[in-house]
């Protein structure tokens, strides 16, 4: 009897079901810049920048004034700093129609997906670790060039739960890429690969603190 009830539940939830999963690739952010020119001596720019960087949500890991290098890090929500395109999932079954649209770099998302006749609830997380080098270069005694280079480490993880029997499957993948570049997560069971590129906002937010 228990098995019959489980089979009935599976049929009810996924019988006569239809669905579609669409993915739109990220926009082009090639116009972003990671360089800033300042008409001030390097020492003055350096001295004013260190306390400003320390006030924000960045962690200062290393300072080397002689080489003009500050190493900082960011850890948290990736959505503002990484564009991974947009995911759209449409599901229709005995319970009705549902549509889910969200940025693929969203830090936390729950949605449904139909794989053949199998309906799954997906609990998905995305996190970013940014390792950032800020380089201060003296071009002339009164002109300084500041360059921001970031290594993005992006982790996607979550759980897929079968709507019929509650079976669970976990997934976890990590990719990395640098400023001006991008990378793709492995192809999933829908033969889709999520592409991710920087928005440039992380570099911009750092350069805005340096004057």
C-alpha cells in the first residue's frame, strides 16, 4: 500500500507535466576599466588609500609600500560583482503553472525544474571569494597609476530534491577567473553550462576609494 501511495504521488506531481529550462548568457562588460590615473604623488595616494580601504567591507591582508602593493579580499554575495546570465524555469503539472526567473549569480535561490517526467525542487547557493591586488605605480613625481587585479573564486552548491519520493542529490562546483576574463561551470544534465564574467563593479568600488 505504501508503494502504491508513493507511485500515486509521483504520478500526481509529475503526470501530464511539462516544463522548460532556459538560460541567457551574461551581458558584455568589456567596457569596464581597472586602472585609475591620479595627479598626486604616489606616497600621498598610498597614505590616503589605506585607511579608506580599511573602512569598507574589504579585508586588508598585506601591505608593501616599497613595491606599491596592497592585497585585500572580499567574501560574500557575488551578484553585484559577477554576471552569470539569467535562468528561467517553467513548470506545469497538476498543481498549476510556475515560472522562475532569476540571476544565475544570485546568492540564494529556490526553484523547480522538470527533467523529463521528473520534477525537482532545487535549493541553490552561490558564493564569491575575491582576492585582489591593488598596485600603486609612480608614473611621474606628481602622477600615480593605480591598477586593480582580482582573482574571482566562485562556488555553486546546492541540493536537488525529487518531488515524488524526496530523494536528494547534492552538487558543488568551483571556478576561478581573473579581471577581464571569465569561466564556465561544468555542463549539467540539461547539457547547459553556466558562464560567468566580472561586472567590473568590484574594481570600480575599490578605485572609487582611491583619490
